[in-house]
C-alpha cells in the first residue's frame, strides 16, 4: 500500500497542461481556494493561472481544483515528454 501512495505522488509531478475555458468560467473561485499556488482570479473575478505556474508547478491539488470547478471550465491533461 505504501508503494501505491508513492506512485500516486510521483504521477502528480508529471508535466501537465492546464486549460481554462474562459467562456465557461463563472468566477466561483473554487480553483483558487483549492490550489492557490497555481490559480488566481483576474480583475474581473474569473479564473486565471499564476504566471510561471502554467504547468501546475508540481502542486498535487491541481486536479482537485479542476474537479472543484462547478462548471467544469478547467481541464488538466498530461503533456507529452
């Protein structure tokens, strides 16, 4: 069981691509609350990535932040190496 946990943590550090569909975003702010080191809200209150964190910065909460979005405006996918 300990090995499974370690594998999951290593998977979370894989390079990822985060896409925010700004046409869907309603500015609920759930992403910024769940993963504040990656997401913020712009001047209009809509979701935005913190500069330099476009790849998730290794934050294990990025996928949870995408799941927390009430309108599914955030997609997280693995990038090709």
